[in-house]
């Protein structure tokens, strides 16, 4: 998914973290395109990263039969995000309901479906589109996440796309766990990661609890996508995220009487400073300017070496918004 805010903020994050912290991360509603609102949990006003996770949008559930204007294409239902670029990150697409068609500039063509992981590695540059197909299920509910790539691989790793229809699953204290990326309780996902990272989809039954094993060197967050949860003295509900600082080897998570489903995100604190603007991650103002210039040149030339066009997409790519009038520079982690 693209960051379609018309005036995207510059974001610079570092991996410093205090542990073992426990705090609610207040999300904000962001309008994408013409008519769709998502809940943006990261970057957050108090904390910009959790491990290398640097961007979390939670959207839906949307009833696509009740709305025709899409993310950026009027008259088309669901998600209709034209080709757009990324640099120095991985996109992680995860659905709870619905279906999305993915195409990218390395020639991949795949479908994102519930319980299946699509992960795209941008390297120095990739472009992709995401659309709801005409025969897609009537409801759309999911999360779009970004992972920052570390400096030693972010521009040298070739652009790539990986899809995993059969991820490892396990049962912990009666809870159902799908390991999206990294390792949970000794079970490891095949998805590629370039820093110590974890992502999992976890369901706890009504009134049940889970003693979740953690890695003390990691920081974590839990994003509730159905029901509600008790974590210490906090009670996150639908669409809310709770941050768990490093320093724990386990934590008790208790479901409400209706049960709970949530995403667990975590990893070692990301120590590098990074600049995020629109769909680009870099380390300086000049890098972001160069990436934007390359994308705009690719649109004008129907593709270039850094950003080839997306084969099979019938429509125009998404132009970059204007750069801000000030130099993109680091900001404190806590505002």
C-alpha cells in the first residue's frame, strides 16, 4: 500500500527503547486517496518504530458493496492503488478478510488472501500496484506494514517478491498462532528478514489467557484486530496498539469474554537513524530527493533502471507529491 497522504510528513526514527515499558500507542485516522480512512499506528506521535517495523496501517473491515469510491480510483470499489515506488524497506501485506491483487516491477503477479503472507523487498527501488478484483469477497480487512532495511543491505539487496500460502502454525496454551515472520516459541517462518524480527497472527479464545514467550532483547507491540485484550493494567480494544519495551522473557495476555485476535510485532531495537517521506526510506534529505526524482523520471519515460514500470497494470502510475519546502532532517523519537 502507498502512503497516499497528500502532504506526507517527514519521519526520522531511531531504535532507542526503554524497557520493560508498557504503553498505549494512540493511532490516528488517515484519509487515503478520495474516500478511504485507515488507522495509522506507526509512526506514532510518541514512538516511531518497534524493532525494524516502521509503518503500520490497519484498515477495515469495509463492506465493499456499500462503497464504490476506492483508495485512489473513483468509481472502483475496494483497494485500487496504482503503481507507486518504495526504497530501502520491505512491505508486508496481511489480510483477515478479502482479496487483493499484487503486481510489481520485477514481474510478480500474485493475490493476497487471508492467512497468506506477501512480502516485497524494495532494495534500491521497486514499484507495485494493489487492487481489489471485481470478484473479490465483499469485505476487506487487513494490515499493511513496512520493515526498514539496515544500512548494509538496503541498497544492495535485489528487489524481490515472496509469497507464502502455507505458513507455520502452532498452538500455545490453547491460543492459535500463525508465524508470519521470525520465530515464535521455536517455530520459524520461511519469510526473509534482515534484522532480528518477529510478526505473528494470534487468536485467544473467549476468557482464555496466554503466557507468551518473548525474547528479552526485543521490543514488541500488539495490535488488536478483533475483540479486546488485557495486557498488564491496559485494555486495548479493536484497532488499538500496545507497546512492550525490551527486557521481558514472557508476558500474560488475557482475552475478553468475546475472545481476541491480534498481531504481535517485534524485533531488536533498530539503531540506525532513518528518514521516511511518502513511500521512500533513506538516510538523508538528498537520498529522498534523488528517489523522488528517479520516480518522476520513470513516469515520464515509462520506466527506468531504478523504477521499471509494473507489467500488466492498466492505468497510470501514482505521481509523487511535492517535497516540503524545508530540508528533511532527523527529529527526536519522542515528540
